């Protein structure tokens, strides 16, 4: 793939240029591992996704899924592009509020919300609570009764539909047996509607579904919608008007992908990577038509469409920059390239997703040899790539792991090293938006009981 696929360019020496700044210069100045966000690209992606849906559907509201990447400056840029917030934890709710998001433009999601979070969100006047289960509804009702406050409720339903190309080990989305949402086959929706009907403070606003992450085929949303459609009629028959339909997030990007089950096996078993032929993925036109048709055919008012994208906005706008430290060649085994990023920085997403890795100091250099790329720790998941065709690599080379904007930072861990710094770049100007962790910070939560040294005690006795 060429760097133009991501919207980046190359400098005079064929180095990767992100947001007008040379990745090699940034690596030198700020050190690596380093995440670099192209702010203009990020904003363009947010804006164009919003505009694409606004073009196809009369009333749409978009809520950025903070779980995807919660670096405050990045979240703020997305909020400035007209997005509300989709949150699923105390931290995310706090961050959205801290960044000035009005509570009414926040959606509270998740299958295990704490009572503290529910209470806080309701008191602040949260836009809607997405109810995930029958027991959760009971807890929510008790809290709403206690603080005598109305709550807008969206009911998450499980479409029981497996999007194409999903890895069958994936826990997200709507596959059979998925942990999320109300089971449409066992009468859970009816139970919940009954409770809301009798409740003093719970207000039915509509339905919610989220079918997974990294979806590449718009038709998957159409198929899932067909599974959900009878639930709107059930709500209507119970006397409820659906004012909102929230279809979650999950839109994939063209430049990286989750391994499907066979690709996962081929990669984990034999190090074989899939080929990725990037093509523009356009969801809005294919998704909106069938939704509008259904409500029109049923003579029901068209609900406002809510969406909760994360990956589609952030993934390609961020790059993880690493430096090659050591290259080892072993006869009969091959070449090992040891970098400063691995188990803690990127090995987890690279375990189940395909991401391009480029030589950032010469993106035009042709790949000629297969290498094994790893990070600096001794652990079975220290892999960047088990087998990747790269140009010849030497110590000091700068490596770019592409599409690091979605779930990399969320899954980041220390594993003996400070967590990464994050830069935002615009018009060639870089600003540090998350500084690298210090060694003191890595130990700052530890509680050390200072016991007198045995020798010291002996000395005291004398
Ligand atoms: C309920 C919900 N909404 C939105 C998202 C965001 O998904 P994505 O980043 O794939 O757009 C997720 C992520 O899994 C989710 O669980």
C-alpha cells in the first residue's frame, strides 16, 4: 500500500510525512515509541462521516465512542466537529464532562455500569442510558425513583447476526451468545417494556444495536437491521413511540482489518499475512435506505438516527513510530528485528488485526526480505509481526505501524517500560498532547511499607 492511501505524503528523502512533519524528525525530537496524530486528517474524517450520514438521513446525531481512543486533545477535536460522546465507564463520563460536553449530549453504554455511574449520569441529566439487561433496568429504576429524576432509556437489543469476516473469537457485536443486549428470542424485550410502562421515571426513547467493530460490508448493517425491525413493532404494540434508533459504531477502515477466522489461524499458525486491497468503504447510502423504507412502509414516524463511531474516525489518522534497536541474523532461522515497541505498545491489537508496517525513513524502499519483528521484552506476545516482508532494516531505522488510532492506546500496558507519548501535528507544527510516562510515575501508585532494616534494629538495641 502507498502512504497516500492514508492521506500522508513523503518528504524529499522519501521519509514519511504526517501532517506536514517528517516522522523521522519527530522521532529524533520526541523519542520513540511515539504516537503521531494528523489533526487535520482526524477532523476531516470526523466531518466527512457526519456529513455523509446527514446527506442520507433527515435527522442524525453522532456520538464519538471514547473507548476507541481517549487522549483528551483528540477527543476534544472530535467534539469540535459536532460529535456528542458515547461513554461506558466512570472515567469516560468524567472526561467528556471535563472537556465541556453537556450531559444531554452523552450516551451511557456498557454491560456493567456501576450504581455510582448511573446515579451521577442521571443527576447530571445524561442524554440517554442504554440499558443492556433486565437486571440493569431494575437497578436503573431504583436509582431514578430514589433521586426522582426522569431518565431517557434506549434498549440495547442483540440482532443475533454475525457480520461477515468477523473473527469467531471476537467478543464484541451481536453474535449468537454474545454477552451484549436483550435477547430478542426469549421475551426479554417484552419484560423490559412492561417495567418501563409501569415506571414513574423511566422514559422509553428507542432501541440500540451495535454489531461489532471493523465492519467492512455496509450490507451487514442492513442484514442486522432486518433482525431488529420486529422489535420496533413490538414497542409500538406496547404503546411506545420510537423516537431514537441508535445503530452503534463499528464502521471499518480500508487501510487495516481484523483478521477473519481463517486469516487468524493462518497468521498465528504460519505467520501468513492477508493481502489488503484498500477500497473506499461508504456506509451511509447503503445503511440509511432500508431504515427509512421500513419506517415509511410501517407508517411509523422516522426516528432520529444515532451513531457511535470510533475506529472509522481515529484509526488511519494516527501512526505509531518505533525505532529499530538490534538486528539479529541466525542461520537457518532468519532475521530478527528488535524494536522499542512490542508487548506493551502494540502487540495486543496486532494479534488480531492486520496493520501495515512501513520503513518511515524511506517509504519508497522495496520490501525484499522476510523478517520477524518484535519488541524489547521476553514474552510470548511480544510480536509486532511474525513474518513480514520489509526492506533491509538496520539499527536506527524508524518504523511506522500504521492505523494506530483505534484501541492501541486503550490496550497499552507498561510491561517494564513507560507508556508512550502522543503528538498532534497540524501544518507541520507538532504539539505534545500526552507526555511520555516517567519512571517515577510507573511506581507512583505503589505503597511501600518502610520496615526498619534488620541491621538497623540491631544497631538500635546496642
Ligand atoms: C456500544 C459500542 N458503541 C460504539 C463502539 C465503537 O466501535 P468502533 O470503534 O468500531 O466504531 C463500540 C466498540 O466496540 C461499542 O461497543
